[in-house]
């Protein structure tokens, strides 16, 4: 059996907000300072924002599960 530690919903929400901040900085950098095309920069920033939103939704879901117990 593997030794997995339980990650609490507050930590997941914190990671989601951190990922959202990184996505904002990444969007700024990709659109203004990278040599990438506009489509590729939009894809990269959208991917980062999608990961951030999914992480925050996971934290909300975990918080809801903990409240039911």
C-alpha cells in the first residue's frame, strides 16, 4: 500500500489561487515578452487559467464533502 497524505480543501484552494496568480503573470509574459505567435500565447494562457479554475473547483468540491461528514 502506498502512503498517501490527505490534502485538505484549504490547501487545494490555496494552490488554485496560486495557480490563478501564476496564470495571470504567465498571460502577461506570453502576450508581451515572448516570441510566440498570438494563437500559441492564447493557448498557453488559457491552459494555465483552466488548470487554476479546475483546482479551485476541486477545492470547493472537497470542502463540500468535508461539511457533509
